[in-house]
C-alpha cells in the first residue's frame, strides 16, 4: 500500500490535473502503476520524470538508498505499466537502459535535475534509468473501427502478431550482431538486451491473458450456441495448451535479468512464431464469421 504521504500526493495529483504542491511543486511528476511481482496487486507511486525525445525517463533513486525501489522490481517482472501525466493516462513498456545508453540517459537526467547526481554519489549502486516507451508494437494502427466482437478479436490478434514480429526482429538483429563478433581477437559478443527481454515478457503475459479470457469466457459462450463446432474448439483448446508450453519455456528463459541460453531463446521464439500465427489464422477462419454480428462493446440490458 502507498504510504499516507504518497497517497496524499496521488489524490492531489488526480484532483488537480497532475499539479501538486509541497516538495513536488513546479516539478515534472507522473504516477506509475506497476503490478506487484509477487502479490499481483496494482501499486501506484508518484515519481519525478525527465523527457527525452518522445519517451519519459524515470530513475530508481530511492532517495539515494542502497536498494532499488519496489516499483523497479515490479516492472522487471511485469513490464507493461500504467502512466498518468497531467490528465493523460496510458499504458507503457518499461525498459531499463543498459551500458553506454544508460550513461548517456543518466547524464541527460542530471543536466535536467542535478539532484539525481547527488543520489548516485551516495547510493553505492548504479541507479536504474528506465525508459517508458509505447506499449504497442512499431507501426501499430489496429484493424480500424471496432464495432463487433469479430473486430475486437481481430484487433487483439493484430496486436499479438505485431508484438511478436517486433520481438523477432530485435532478436534477429541481435544475432546478426553476435555473428559480427566471431573470430580471433573479436570483442565479446553482446548479450541479449533488456529491450528484447521486456518486450518478449510483455508479449507472453498478454498472450496468456488473451487465451485465459478465450478459454474462460469467449469459447464456452460460442459452444453453447454452436454445439456442432465441438471439433473446432477441441483443436483450439489443444493448440492453446501447446502454445502455453512454448510460452512457459520462453518465460523460464526470461526469469533472470540476463536472458538464459540466448540460442535456445531464439529457437523457442521461432517455434512460438510458427505455432501462434498458424493458430491465429485457423481461429480467425473458424470464428470471425460467427462473431461478425455481435456488437462490441457488449450491449448492457436496460432495467
């Protein structure tokens, strides 16, 4: 739970379109909502931020304390976060910067807010610099206006395909860079970065939620009205279990901050891509015609 001070800041922020007084007065402040790594509960924290191009930067300073703040551990476990800035609220992908990029971004932060340099000097650890990026894959525009349940299903499928395509493109670029580091005297090959880890973990969590929603709500509702499609749903159910196994293997490789066994990760990612795309194609062929006349969002009964 937020401290009483934090809660008062959160309440003031939301009541005054992002403006607060006290020690935060005049500063750039956002609200970051993460999902507890262990509890699964939402946690909201007021944080200062610095703009960098189209992204927002936050620093795990913990007021210069010796440990990373709880919100940082949460976003490593569940990378999709909710951000409130002024009157806007949106989902973002939280990606800690690494290596030279972290140094460059931290220098940018210190130029804007010198106090972070003081925190770094006394912390005895490297303060994480986290980039809050768009959660959507590059080029995301969606399938257009969503009026029916068929449109909604296609929107989710398009998002999943785009997210997986972006993870694979980043992983392929990484392995191309590794190939350039082969041979005697070559520098050490780069490790799989947090950018790949965070985006892949976000994809896995979104896919798990989507399939759980289908299994728990969508599919049973359709079966009740179309019992002749029992074989179709038996196949979809089997594919869900197979994809869940591959997803579990990917999640296990993402359990640490450093991705375990990069080559196996690449192979599992290729397997996921082939299986998921084939599954989504079949599901769309079988279900979209059935859902084309079901309004979205659902109509609320009157009275």
